[in-house]
């Protein structure tokens, strides 16, 4: 099975650990749970299936029962904290700790680059801006960003983008995009960072109402009553529109400015109006 540092789900790790042990011996869930100090013989089976949760306190006992090394135990416990977290801030803190443990032991979490890319608005902006300003130094790129950032922050973001394979340098030192677009994909952890990105970009949109000239930004909106069927149809229409806009954006090879387009459709009431109360 894979090294524990390659996992982001403690439930999957428990399931894979059990499957590997079972394939090599007469290992049972009862034996496994007893070694971890549980009275119920199916506690870990149910935890691996998502039917029960591990507490933070129990996580260490389970990690020790699987004979993980000290840093592996710490990583496993952080996976449990991530799963148990109630807020994005708590999830982000747990996953950041997982990343630091993995990197300290020369391991790479596959989803780590995706998480870090969407963790800060600077990454997608500089991924578009750097190729549009060939040869520009970090200070010039920093001055071109809205809101203002430092040259050091630009350098940090560019180093990450190159290391993650999202930008590359040609022989003349110019940055080139490796792919036209970056998408999240079906990942477990990345949506936490994406939600943070949406919050950051939403705040920038509010600032742009007063801070950007009207002829340089476009705002419009609708307030409407919808059925669930109409909502689903509108979401499909937004997805189709987003793809058409992406095709327009990639049609030209040159870039004059970097823009952000937010699609936002959200409820202004707390519950369905046709439900009886």
C-alpha cells in the first residue's frame, strides 16, 4: 500500500491498511480495534466506511496500533483533525500541517500543489500576468497587481508556480503557461482552498465597485424567485456561458489586463417558500 504521507483521508488509509493485513494473514477487525483500545469490534470498520468518526484522542491510539513512526502518527492525527474540522479555517490549518510534515520527510501530497494554488489569489493572477509581461522583474509585476503586493510575494508565487509545473521559463527567462486553464478536479481537500479563493475574490469585487472606473468593470444582477428545476437549469446555463467565455479569453495570444469574472447564484431566503410551517 502507499505510504501514509500520500493519503489525505484517514478513512481510506485505515481501509487499505486492513485490506493489506488481511491479504497476508488472518487479521480481523476485532483484532485491529482491540489493539487500538476500542470495546466495539467494528468501530474501525465503521470509521473506514464513514459511519463513525474517530476522535482526536483516539487517533493516536489507532496510529500506534498500525505501528506508524512518530512523524507518521502525527500526520495520521492531522488527517483525523482535518476530517473532524467544522470550519474551513480549521481544515486549512490541519492540511497545512500535513503538508509541512510530508515535505519535511521528502514526501509529496498529490493534492498539495492544487491546494496551495487556490489558497491565494496571487497565484492565478501571476500565472496570467507574468507571461503577459515578458522579462518583467518581480517589483514591476507587484506594482501591476491590484491590490498591491510586494516583490517578495511575487517571487514566492512565481517560484511555487514553476515548481508546481503551472509555469515554465524559456531560454530567455520568460514565463510561459504550461496549460491554458487550471481546474480543481474531483479532490477532497482543494475545495477548502477554493472557497477561500471565492471569499478573497468576492471582497475584491466589492472594492472594485468604488475603486475601479465604471468603463473598466461590469456589474449586473438579478433578484428572482426560482423553483428547484429552474435553479438547476440556470446552473447549467452558467456553466455553458463560462465555457464560451473561456473560449473567447483564449482566442487571443496577447493580454492587455488580467480580469476576474465571478458567477454568483445564491439564496436570499432561508427555506423553500412553498413548505408548510
